[in-house]
């Protein structure tokens, strides 16, 4: 049962924090309020009047807007075209001028600016999240649901959003704020509702009696301690398992890599830091075989990869967990079983002469569900019905099942609750201790400092410095992210 007799009240001027583990039922509950799902029991009242919300368009007409954790956009259309979807035109014509003016108003108020003519498929994940926020803001909802709205924003952008939310509530709007960033929740909300396994387990005023640890324990039902980074015990810790030498890329509509030099050893976790849009996605695409460099070499375990392709990279035992779980990592309309075996479907274990071995697939997927505690109702459930945290566990299970020599991970804990994030980090430490090489791309500096042995900082397509973790500090990494390198 996703939601079990949930009571929730939102008052004018509220910023209500809705907390819970991945799979606790938070997004399902909000999808009921937004008209995506229909509840089996209970009722919804808006302004004291019972309403029967038939669909999302009806919810919007009633003043309920929602920013989803996973994007609802048309990738091949422009920013402006996506914002015009569902908007009334002018005498039967598309009203581009009005939408442009409203985009300017959003930019003036919240600092959330995008190029209206840019195609969504060319935007970074952070920019796509920004578009979803803009789309909700220009519709002027009186009740605004935000599902992990800051997961891809910089601290400055998040603070701009918080200023906007405070302005909304000063005009007696109500906001429901779903986030796993407990420090943010404590900063922006005035009341808290905590869910666990489909039920509300606590209502709290957000006052000085509420600590981060208390919230984490209420969410998880137990004390959560971060995993400790173990000492390296690999037999060959100095062996270079992944190398990029003088790598450069070209192409339109995306940042270029410029003379990238990167070595990652066995038993080492190298973090990639940088402000979004400085080449991190391109670096990941080169390592994954998606983007072919215009110059330079990529080597795995000392051997050049030639030609560079996704299949060749997989054959060299390089695993990848992309930042875009539902656009690149998984096909959400397919069953979980298909997604779990798709990259390896040609192997004898799962197919023979083009025919699938369904029993072997079922056994493999069931084993991964149990091993990684994936909350899924069977192996054939539609993948898109899983929560964000469970989708991340699916990707992790799929890649680690093949014991990769090198693991490339982008934004590994974005949108994950504390327990799920700790679980993911623990798996990385296990790989590290077994002598594998990991590249972790993250905009969360706290995460990189916790995980990594070295941090490489990217700026305008270059790695401008690589610091041992003992020599790194938040201020020094922040300066490098701004393109300022200390000189001696």
C-alpha cells in the first residue's frame, strides 16, 4: 500500500516540508493531489470545499501546480515551446510574446533564466530542472508542490528559489516542499510531516527542537551513521585503470573539452567538481564511449580503446551510472526485468540464438532486488513506477553485478534519502577496497569530500587542478570552480 489513511493539512502562508525515505509514498500522495492518480479512499478539500480532481489540467484550474522530480518535457522542442504547452493562444495563434514576457518576470523575481530558443535535449540536467520550476512559476498556482526542486540547483540558485517561496507565502500561498536535503528543509519550512512505509509517523513544528539527526531517525525508524572510508587493501593500488591523455572534443551546442589529462588508479575514487555546464557531462560521455574525442587517447587498464564506442567500453569492463536515470539510464515504460539485463542481453546467460532465457532473467533480477533492497512489486513491474531512490538502486545493481574494473558515476545520490545515500556510498567503498577505480561526478562538495581520494576541478572544459583530499578545502575547491587557481 503506497498511502495508508494519510491526513495532511496545508494552511495559507505555509511552507510544509514532506519528508520520508525513498518509496515512503510522498510523491504518490502528491500525484493524487495533482490529479495523476485517483485515491481509493478519503477526500481532498481546497479552500474548505471538497473537490474531485480528475486530472492534472483540472488540478491546475483549481490552483494546484507541481514540479515533478522526473521531467515532463518534450526534448526536441525549445524552452519556449515547452512553456507554451497547455497555454491559451491569442485568436488561435501561439502567444510567444506573452510567454517571453512572463519568462522575463520569472528571471527578474527568481534569477531562473534560460535561453527561450534552446532545445531541451541540449540543456544540462540542471537546466532542465530549472525549466520545470519556471513552468510551474509562470502558471501562478496558489498551491505549489515542489518534488526535490533543488536537487540540481547551485546554492545561489536554491537561495533565489527560497526567496521566491517566501514571497509567495507572504501573499498567503501554500507550498509543499519535498526534499532529502535536511538542512534545506530546516531552513525553508515552518511545519514538517514525516512519512514512513506509506503512513504519517510524525507532525512537527520546525523549531529549535528539531535536529537533522531527529528527522533522519524519524524518516528511517533507526539511527543512521555514515560509512567510514576504509584503508586501501588492493594488491596493486598504483596501477592506472583509467587514463585520458590530451583528450579534446568538438561539436555544437555543448561545451568542448580541452586537453583533458586524467589518471585514475585501482583502489582510488576520483571526484570531478565544477559548476554545471563546464564539461562534466562531456567528460562522462567520453569515458562511457558516447562521445568520440577529436584528439587524444582513452585507455582502460593500460590498453587504448579504439574505436571508442559504448559497446567497446562495456567490453572493457567499464560500468556507468548516468545522472539522467530516466532519460539515459533506464527506459521507464519497460518492465524492470528488461531494464536490468538490457546492456548484457546478448550474453549466453540471458539469451541464445536471439531467444531470451526468461527463467535466467527472472532469477537474476530477483537476486538483485533482494541484494539491494529494491522496493518493487515483482520483476515485471513497469520501471517508471519506482521511486527515484529505487531507480538509482536499480542502476547500481545492474552495473555492479558485472564487477566493473572502472565505475563512472554522475550525481550518485541526487534525490536520495539519507539511508539510500549511505547505502550507495558503502557500495563505492567496497569497490574501492577491492582495487577498482571510480570516477564520481557530483555538484555536492560535501559528498565528494566524504568519498574521494582526489578531487579534479573542471572549468570551461579543462581540468584546472587535481587535489589530494588532504590538501583540499571547500574554499580552495570553490575558487577553482570559479576559475581562480592559486599561484605560488
